[in-house]
C-alpha cells in the first residue's frame, strides 16, 4: 500500500501511505471529498504494543480527521483481499476490497449498518 493512490467512488481524492521511521507503523495521509464535504486526515496503522508487553497480533489503527473525529479500525489482509473493520474485528461497519494482480488497483465496498455504504476504487499513482 505504500505510495500515493487516487480514490474514486463514494469518496474522491487521494491517499498516501508511507512507513514511519523504524518501520513499525504505516501512516496514511488523506485528502478526500466525501458526501460533498472536504476532509483531511491522518491514520497510523500497526500492531499495538503497550509498554513492556509484546506486540499484539491484530493490525489496528487510529484515524484523525479535520472535523475533529477519531475512528479506530482493525485491518486484515488475506491473499489479495483487504478488510478494514470500523471499531472491533467483525464489526457490521467495514470495508472489503480486492487488489488486482499487479497491486495497482483496489476496488471494494464500504458497508454500513442500515445502508449508506459505497463503492471505492484506489488506483496507484
């Protein structure tokens, strides 16, 4: 996922992923228009490792946006399919997308309880 991606679908704009120094955490910079509103954000993705404890097995994140919101996610990559649960793993709110054969495009759907989700495509720039 490292690099810059153009996002189309229910949200439009770009996201950029890069490793933070040390290589333990991936950061995502977000510049999107979603539901007609601009949103900027920062997400830090990695394994939780509380002080003095081993790293956890789940890949989790905290997302901060320009509207003052914070969101927690759990990531899971199985083969070429990425699932991102909002909140806890197994949540009814999630994204599930599939990378193409050369990992340059990922297409999937954000699913929200009660509807209102949308299709999203990310294309590596």
